[in-house]
């Protein structure tokens, strides 16, 4: 069974277009709402990644300290990086 060509009058298309114009800005609001949700999700994901990275740094420093490695230089580097991240 083949496809049947769809025939719509120009008048009907104009009426359909006019109906769409009855609600201006709806698409824009939906797009803005989606963008806001996406930004919130991205922010949560980035926060989680940064938290995990900080936790990994602490674990590695603790491990290095337990095996009696000199970690004072590493602790200083981590502290400097944290200070740079928190400054505007």
C-alpha cells in the first residue's frame, strides 16, 4: 500500500497558522523552562563532580600520609588550588 498525497487548501493552512498565533510566546516559555531545567541539572552534575574530586584528593593525601610519604608539598599545592578556585 503506497502513501496517499495529502492535499490541504491554502485557506485551511492560513486558518491553522492563525490558530497557532492565538498563543504567542508559548513555545518561547517552554524553551526557556527547558533551558532553566537543563542549567539546574548541569549545575547539580558539576557540583557532584567537584565534590567527588575533593573527596578523592583527601583520600589520596590520607593514603600518602599512612605510608609515611611527605605530603606537606602536596597539601600546599591543593590548598593553593582551592584558594584560586574560591577567588572571583
